[in-house]
C-alpha cells in the first residue's frame, strides 16, 4: 500500500511534507506529486538560501539551475527534481550576479568582495578568481560563443575578459548595474544608476548609443532571441521596450508597484517575464506588451527571474530566501520547492511521524 502523503494541517503540527527517502536537500513538498499520493502542499517555510536570492540562471542544457545569494554562496540545483547538488562557498561577501556559458561547463559569479569567480560545471570546482574591479560586481554576461565575459561594477567600469583563461581585454567607462549581450554577440547593453542605457559594440567596446527613457536606476535588461528587441526594467516601476539596433523606444509597460529588478524573454520571443519589489512576477505578451497574468506566491521582493532554455519553466527568487518554479506559458506554480535543509531553521525542526508504513515529516508552526 502506498504511504499516505497529502497536504493537511493538524493542530500545531503544520503542513505534512515529504519522505526521508527523497534526497535530503530535495524538494520535500513535492513528494505528493512524485509519489502520486494526492495534491502537493504549498512550500510552507521552505527556503533555498539563508539570505535573499539575488540571481538565477539556467544552464543551456536545461539540466541545472544556479542561484546566487546574499548568504555569499552559489547553489547548484538539478532539474526537474530540484535536488541540491552543490554549494559553492569561496566568496567572502554577497553574490550579486551569476552567468553560465553556452556549453553549460562554466559558471561565473560576481560578488561584493569585488571579485569574479570562474567555476567548472557540474562539479563546482573553482577554476580562477578574476581581480580588477575596485567596487562591488553588480552584473555579468557571457557572449553566445562563450569566449567573452562582461562584468559591471559599482566602480563605474565595465570590464571585458576572455574565457576561459580570464585575461582582461578592455575596460569601458560605464557603470553596468545590469548587462546583456545580443544573440549575435555584437552588442553589449548596460543599464546604469544615471537612468540611461548604453549600447556598446563588441568585441572592441566602442560606445554606440545612449538611450534615455527611464527615470530611475536601470536594474535589469534582456535582449530578445532574434536580437531585435531590448527590454529594460527600473526603479521607476516600469519596463521599457526598445528596438535594436537603433535604440528607438517602442513602448513603456506599467503595472508593477515597485522596482523592476529582473526581466527575461522566453526563447520563442512571445513572452516577457518581470520580477519586482512588489513581490510579484508579471507575464507580458510580445511585441504588443499586454499584461497577461500576475503571479503571486513569494513573501518578499522578487529579485530575479529566469526562463529555462526550452521555455517551459520559470524560476523566481526572492528576498524571502525562496525559489519558486512555475510552468510556462500558463504561469502555474509547480509543487517542486528548492530547499536546503542547512539554510532552513524550520527544516531543522522536522519531526518524524509514521503513517501508513512510510516515514513522514511535519513542519512545526
């Protein structure tokens, strides 16, 4: 007989969750869905990091999700089961940004310790530490051919590095609060606290154009798969859509009630995702910019959104230390919850309970 696993409350015991025989760091609240024993409970008290989740990125082969956090770590999660594979701990300060190369074999992480670490995947071995910035490393972007890394910093420079050796190639006079590289690898986009967006040619780093349209810091930027559309999000609570390469402002999307911290475009180019300080993720149709849906579920600001290479999965990370997974294009929350038992004080209090022949766990309130 199958063990009975379902979502319920019983007095002070809270939600019934997973089984011990699922991997320890796996998404215990997805146990019901995995075993086919009834509806999965919400991710009550489940955290992925011990501080806010600042950055998310999928590997290009879709097998891995990486998360960077204020807890100074980068975590590697397997997909689709959400098992924690590795925790990378060599930074001494907040991890602001992460990027994965096109062959899914290299990860770069930028930190408030002013360094960039290069790691091999999937084993997570530290390959090299790049030193050169004199301020926090806010943003990273890797070129489509995997041969160039761009980093933006508080020191008001953007640095271009060769990969995989990490040689410094060029230093650009620009802030790089947010960065994106066009699919053809010929254009670098940088967003700044001065409210502007700059377009740079690659690989030479020449400034092509400065775009004005936001009234606050430009915290996020992404380029469509066909390279013809740029989306940018800012502290002015708006998302701007620009044509490329001419930089013409096409449309301003309004709907968030907080900073727009992250934007991403689905691989088919028809859907834009945005994460905001207002605690929501919004889905917008492209190219018209119509608001399709608002996703709610996080208990804090949504600092990062990322879309899987096949366009079927959305990941969102928040100041509430959680990572949520959603199906696309419908925006339905998935039962898989990414959990690190070492980061969760709640998970440390799991109480074993036997029911129906299986070992079960309850989160105490």
